[in-house]
C-alpha cells in the first residue's frame, strides 16, 4: 500500500537511488570510452591484417577517434549548458553505442574510420557531460567523492584490455 503526502500525491522517489543511478551510468559510460580506445589500439594489427591496411590507414583508425573527440569537447560542453546535460549525455551514449555496433560490422577501412569519427563525437558528448551530471545530482559535500570515482574508473579503462585478438 502506498502512502500519500498531504497534497494527495505519492511520496517522491528515493533521491539516493537517483544519485546512485546517475553515478553508475556516468561511471560506466566514462569507463567504456577509453576502454574502446585501448581495445582498438591493441587490436590494430589484427584489424590491419583483416582489411589489408597500410600503416597510415591503421594510424587513422586510432587518430580519427581522438581527433573528433577533442574537436567537439568545447562545442558539446556549451550545447550541454544550453540544451541540458542529460540530453547531450544520452545522445552521446546512443551515438557511441550505435557507432560501436557499426564498427563491428565494418565492410571497409573507410567505413571503419568514418565510424570511429562518429564514435569519437559520441565519446566527446559523454566526456563533457558525465562529471557535470554528477555535480548536478550530488550535494557539494559528496561531489568530490563521486567525481573521483568516475575519474578513477576512467583511468582504469585502458588497463583492462588484455584479450587476445586472434586464436593461438
């Protein structure tokens, strides 16, 4: 049975649950971005062999993500201030996930590099909004701890990629 407040409305949801949900989603999204960068770099020899790529094209597979991600950081930061952090973060996560899926189906090196650019745009949207989302839901006394957790796990992403890229 649900209790009602004096205004006849259901009580508000647990604010702690909302904070924890935001922290979980922001942390996972922030972890996946550098993880994907490291995973591609480790898999680059296998990717190059699969597509018959030379060293220059293989370099673009890595660089295209970083270039597009860096190019859009300030732009998406401002758009998040105007249109809302949650909206930009959500679109960024969708773009990043869709590009990641498309990359797994890449028919050519050109398509792969293009989708890495798109993935970098999504990663930029995530990077500019994740800590801002945390600071918007956590009170000042808890922000440092929450942001520290997100940044700590962001740094762990590249170090968790140790899977082989071909059969032994």
